C-alpha cells in the first residue's frame, strides 16, 4: 500500500477525521455531541436536592453543638 492512498482516513497534519477509526480502534466523536444530556441534568438536580435538603439539618446541628 502506498502512503499517498491513505488520505481518506487521515486529515491535515495526521489528525483522524470525524467518524473514522483511528489506529487504536476508537472512532472520533467530533464537536457535534457537546452539551448536557438529560442524564446530566437529572444527576445535577439530584445532587443539589440532597445538598439543599441537608443544609438545614447541618445548620441546626452546628447551632446545637456550638
């Protein structure tokens, strides 16, 4: 195989193009998949609900101990 025939798999300066398998066997994602998913938002809401629901308990405990 000639090196010149490999232009379709490798972009400029040897960077693999989007959707093309690299030498390690992984496909590149590109920049089209950025952003928050529904799972990310639900996880963040769950964490904040735990923090906000426990904060009065922590404040009450600190007032009772101090």
